C-alpha cells in the first residue's frame, strides 16, 4: 500500500494540522481501551428507526458473474434502490458535491489539430479510457468473445503454408518444439500448439480491450480485462473451441489470438488508470452547467453548433484537452464529445488522506478525528471540563487527530488530554478490533464503522491504514454485514437518477465492488469525508482509494483495467457495521419523490 503523508487535512484540504496526539508510551493499556470501548457502546444513542440495511453474510467467495465486454465502449452502472431526496438541495447535484470551480485553461492541455481539422489523439493516451463500469443488468451477460468489428479470424502472423515443421523461437529465446501435425477437432484445447509468430517478435500488442479467460475456451470464467495497446508476453498456445488459437499471456489467463498482433518492441504494460506525477486523479473532471447544453461528436460540428445531443440532469465529464478556435475554447472529453468551455465547471478533488501503518504504529488506540457532525467545517471546541458550560480551553481545526483517553460518566464528553474535553458527537473514533472468525489469521480485511464514518484496513489484528469515509446517508443506507470484494475496476462510469433528475458520472477511479453494485470508490466531486452523504456506496478520498485499490484483492495485474475475484485470488473481506447518523436539520416541507436511487 502506498503510504500517504501522515497529516490531517483541514477544511476541504486547504489547511493542514499536525496531530496533537500523546506519545504511544502514555497510551492506555489494552484493558483500559477495552473498558473504554464497552463504556462507549453502553452509552451510545439508540439506533434510528429505519434500522439500516442489513444483508446476510456473504459466502466465502461470491460466484463469478459474467459481464459484457465491448471493445472499450462505455458501460454504465444502473442502480436500483430508491431513497429520499433532501429538499432544498440542487436536484442536479451529485451527493455531497462541492461547488465546482471555473476551470483555468492553463491546467488543460492544448490538443494539436490534424490535417482534417480535428484534434490528434495519441492512441496510447486514450488506452486507459477503455475501463468502464459494469451495469447491473449487463453483469449477467456473457463476455463478447467474437471478432472485433473489422477483424479477421486468421491467426495474427500466421503463414499460409503448413507450419508443422517450422521451429518457433519462444520468449526465452529457446526453440519451441512444434507439433508434427495439426491437432484434430477432438484434441482441440487439450494439447500445446506453437504460435507461428516471427522469431524476433518481442511482444504481443492487445488490439482492443478484451476479456482474459481462465481457460482456453469462451465459456470459461473471466479473470479480468487487459487494456488496449498493452504489449504483453506470452507463455504458449492451444487450439480450442470458439477461436483458432488461444494464447496464454503473462501473468495469467488466455486471450483469443484474433485480438493480438505481434510487435517487435519489448513488452510494455502500465498501471491503470494513468495518473500524472503529483496529480490526485487520472485527469481533470468537470460538471456541465447551464440549461439546454449540447454535446457534439466532433469539433467541426461543435463550431457550427450542429447535431448536438441535448443533455439532461447532472453530467460530469473527464477532460482530455482543449482546442482554441478564434475567441472560442472547446474541450474534448474522454468519450470523444466536445463542449464549449463556458458550460464546464471543474471538480477539485480532496487532498485529504488517511494514516498508513507507520503512522498508526506511533499512535495510541483508540484515537479520533475531531470533526463536528452538525457543522463539519467549523472548529471543534475543547473545554476544561465535561460540561457545555465549562470554560473553553481551545479550538481544533476540523479533522485534527486526537487521543481518546476517558469517557465522562454520562457518555457525552471525551477527555483527549489533561483538562481537555470534547463533545462525543464532535469525534470520529477509530477503534482497534479483532478480526472476524471467518478471516484467516494474518489475512487482509477492511472494517467500516458507519456510525463513526471510519475505515480501518487490517492485516490480521494489526491496523495498517485508517481513514474517514462517506457512506450512505439515512434513507440510502450502506448495507451492513460481511462481504468480499468481487470485482475491481480501474475506472467506472456511473449513471442513475435522483428523483426526477438523472446523473452521469464519468470514469470514477479505483472502484471496488463488494456487494452487487455497492462499491468502495473515489469521490472526486466532494470533500465531505466523515459525513454520510452518498447513495449507498462508500466514498473515499482519491489518495485513500488509490492506496486501498492496490492493497486489496483480487490483484489487478499491471495493464489490466479490471479483475474478478477467483478461488485462487479471492477478494478482501469487508465488514460493515453500525448505522450512519445524520444530525437533524431544519427542512422545508418535502415534495413527493417520484423515483430515486443510490449508487455513489
């Protein structure tokens, strides 16, 4: 897991505050921590009437679900659970969305125009845009194993003459022994087959984003998806059904040869999504604003304002670059659409990040982030005694780390240092807990506390990462129970509806599904971590999502845009407990909600 800087971000990531936590030597012993935990639970407020959303314990490994694969086309996640909308909120805003900012043109790369007047796009730069989300309905469909449009079933690099006696040089430089005669249909898929690639072929280029199969046949479970334009090594090949030749690629799995072509360059794969050095996310994201905004399929049509598609609801796009035409500026999105600059507002991702294993080892457990539930962006008041009328000692910026040392007899105040007391509701406490019995000793697992809005990653009983999250708000609850991550996506497009308004969110990075279409994922559109604001998923700050994506299983091989859990590489356990608690606010009389959803 990549270690983030162990400091706490304050007020939308604009200020930082060093954690005023006592040395580990002064931390209460384990027995005291357990007694404190018991007292905390005994004085906890009564749970809400809705009781949250409790799901049965997931099986040890969720069955592999087939999904639709479409040569890099955009798939969308169609949520289904209804929820109540907050009256007075922008009906076209995303859950928890911060106010988008005007985009500074200097931050967006300028695209070079080709001879046809359209921007030139590097195929390698767009390769990572192939990874998108799987929809609820498409998850039950079979992966496309047919030919890509315009492709041929003829083996790449094959010789029209009989290759039966031709020696082929493998990736290790040794000559591979070639079968003396073609395999019969009965033997198809049962015996090795030498691929007739040129002896000096250094790699195989993936011609399109394509599913990697666990066995050399189309109906075998998918392992994941390797992205377009990656150059991979191969291990061997077999003849098999549905494909002239199945090629076994590194590090694992089988791909039909029709989607591969020999390349004389060395193998080259890169992590997905691609993130520039120093950047928080894999690109710049913007929300479309205004009324009757249209998206255009080409720059020429955008300039003429012709054949544009009228957009409805809340639409967020990922920007690839800008083109200046006279006094007008257009931006090209990751899905090839064009917008005038005046209709886009940039989302500024949060710079908040959690604590890594080294930072946690130096902290006493339990500890807490000081952040008010009623006014999360205001300073937290520290008093000299456990009483709201007591003299004020000091104030703490939001998300300051503090020690949890003692609970007042009424359970409403917490002592964080000598004569320093903070209201219980102004703390998000991270408790160190034992692993569930179903988790193997030393195995990795995640613990999500909905009441505290915290997530702790463990290796066995040792915390190695801790952070704040945003779970589903009451009415669109995150499910409680024990689950396993069953599929991971480098980027995922998400769509849905909020009341009568729809939304479409482009390329959400580092997405990990743990129960149906509930997921842990980046939320680049807000910085309200510590508050339950989502539609059911667990929102993470970009740095946290990226760290957890690389740390959890199933492992996503470099160059792959998604990976399924398998019996050999099962998904990380995720325990979700408690209920999210949202402080009551004064609301205007609500209007009837026609249909609403949760997926973010």
